[in-house]
């Protein structure tokens, strides 16, 4: 193979996205291409993470990756003009992951719809592992009146970027069932930075949950600018406070806060392997509406 991956030029963006979405019907492909170009215009997608293989008259392949705060990155599987040219896919992936690692990235992830699982072949040849499936859940906040009381045992303090909050957040990851593969890969500073970058960050929507003077959990809510919905970005309880209803109280507080703010809905994602959390969310009225397959590459 003579072609070597290189950064995309401005005129390459449209053709590159069409290569990435080549497997979709025409209308859906054009919709996704238009959305990707819109993200570039809004500055939400860094053009520096678009790489192409250039032929004599056309692009032979393309890949897109995006660095995100917290030493993490999102990677879209490469698209090539000939689906049998695995060496082109591998060259693009190796180039992209090398670029990410030089930039300090420690965790790269790809999220695919279940019917897109065939796109993962190139990932699995190049350091990525399929780890789980995420369920996306939504609560429409039509809560029965009897459940709108606030928790009685817990007090909630708005976010203060101090050692207590960070220590409690760190402890909630002990024994976690949500993507345990990434636990301990990044520093707590990177974890906080990653959470702050999700949606619109408002410190008053991050809480430390305390029983008396003892911190027992954290609750992180973010706002999705396009929909106005709140996302429950993270909820965790320290090990010794689990299995005694603390999670239910924290979750109810989140729903009540969203209801009071006249939010249309609350969404979250949960690891399919985390059965206790899934049962809790379902019991509290969340319903599944989508899902993704999760592929990770970890470079500690």
C-alpha cells in the first residue's frame, strides 16, 4: 500500500464523512454527514482528528477521532472504498490511535448501534475490546404525587471542588459494576474533567449526599443543550452505604430536582451487566429507549 494516512483538508470533510457512513441508505447517510459538518462548524468536532488515505483521484479511506477532556477520546471506525482492504482500515486506525496516545489519551471508546456491530472488526484487530452493552433509559417525570417527597435521611450539598467531594467520588467507584474495566485507569482529576465536559455543566446540579456529617454518595446531573433534558451523568454510593436504600433516595432527589426545574425528561445510560442499578432505575420508572455496544482501548 503506497498511501499513507494524513490530516484531512477542508475539501475532504464531506467525502470523508460519506466514506464513514457508506453502509447507510442514501437519505440517512446524507443526514449524518450534514450533522457531522454542523458539529465541525459549531466547534464540537475537531478537524485535527480527521485523517484520510488519499488516492490519485479520490479518497481511499477516512477515520474520525475526537479527544475529550479527561484523557479520553471517541473513535469512529474507519471507512474505505473497498470493504475488503483491511490493510487500509488498519493503517488508518494505527495512525489515529498513535495520534491520540501522543496527545496523552489513556482511554478511547467507540459506541455502536447493535446493527452496526460489523463495523467493529477493524477495532478488534487494533487494541480495542468489546466490553459490554449500554442501555439508554428515560424518565418522563410523570411522578405519582406520593413519591414527590424529598429523602429524609440524606442532606445534599452543592458541588464544591474540594478533597471531600473527590475522595467520595473515588470511593463510589470501588466495586463498581458500570464498566469496571476503566476503573483506576485515569486520575480522579481526569474523571472530574470528563464528567464536566458532558453536556452543559452547572455546579449547582452536582451534589454530595451526606448522612449526618458523613458523605455517602455523589450525584452528577448535566443538561443536554439541544433537548433541554437532564442527563444523570453519574450516581454512586460508597461501598459501606450500599444495599440500604441510599441509591433510591439519591435517585429520587435527582428526579424531584428535575421536576422542580420543569425539565421535560431525565435520561441515563447503564451497563447491561449492572443488574442492581438496572432494577433500581426500572423500579423508579425509567424505560429503555436505545442501546449501544461499547468498545474500549485502554492505554494506562
